[in-house]
C-alpha cells in the first residue's frame, strides 16, 4: 500500500509551532523564577532560626565533648591525689594526708569524695579522736549523694565507735538492714546487733543471730569462733545445724527444742 505524501506545513502552522515552543520556554523560566523566589523567601523567613538551631547543636556537641574530657581529667587527678594521700598514711604522714584529702572531700556526690572522707575519719581514730571520727562517719552515712556501699560502711563504723553510749534501740534501728544474711556487712553488723539484743534482754534473738554468724562460711574464722562461743554462752549448741534467724518450720524448731533452755 503506497504511503500518502506528507503535506508541507503552511506559514501559519510554522508560526504557531514556533510560538508554542517559545511559550513553553517562557513558562519554564517563569516556574524556575518562582521556585527561586520561594527558596529565597524561605531562606529569608527561616534562615535565622535554622542557622541558630544548627549553631546550637554544634555548640552543644562541642560542650559535651569538652565536658567528657574535663570530667575524665578531673577524675584522673582525684585518683592520683588519693594515691598520694594513702601513701602518706602508710608513711605515717597524717598531716600531709589530710592536706591532700581536704580538697577531694569538699566535693559532692563522687566516690573519690566519699573515700577521702572515710580515710580522714580513720585518721581521726588513729589520732585518738573517736568522737570526731564518729561525727565524720555519720555525715557520710547521711549524705544521700554518696554511693550506698560507702554509706553502709560509714554507718557501721559510726555505730562501732558510739556503741557504748548509744541506746540499744538506736543500734538496732541502724544495723538491722546491714545484719541480714547475704549483706557484705552481715557478720560485723550482726555482732554489734547481737550485743544490742543482749542489752535489750532479747537473748533468744541474740543467740540465733550469733549462731547464724557462726555458720556463715564468708565470715572470718576469728569472728565465727567468737560468735560460736557467745551462742554457747546464751544456751545454744554451737554446731552446724544451729538455727538461723530465717529458718522456718519443724526442721528449724527441732534443734532449738533439743537445746538447753536459755540462761536467764
């Protein structure tokens, strides 16, 4: 089948096509100009807040990095000063140790500050000032910002120094949380608590507590032997099956029933 010849465009059609092409170019230029105007308007409108936000983020990041490095440097400096102070204590230079410890002890809420205060309190004990030492220990124990292990140790040391002048009820109130099996201070706190029970007239509680200390495998041998002797004096048989404060039921009652009656 033969193709029909293409009809040549007339002059009017050529002009119309040219005008349409020019119109498309004009529309594209207008659109580009509008987009550029919108971008400039957005920059003028939001440029300052966005720029300020970017600057704030960069400043915050820089500050955080600086603070991290600063904190590490301060902690390293405190650790070095603590080492110097402890060396001075071993050398018998209490004056030098105290001078080194005072700036560290003046800070708040850090482990190094707590250690410095405890060492200073220990130095006061060595210097024959148990009252001042007990006051220092009490301050550490009452500081909520101090890590709990240090507060517990300070509580134990305070009670040990003030035991003879404290009421048994006050001793019990402070030491009961520490004199629990599994607590790191169970044996030391339990011994003082047991003596307070004896003062209160609760010999049964004291005997059971000393028996539990005697059975505790983590307790130093000297304290276990002493606790075993006290339990025996209170009328409890100091053997491995001695009843503990937490034993319950017939199995726990049997050894107590077989034991001699507590002395009055």
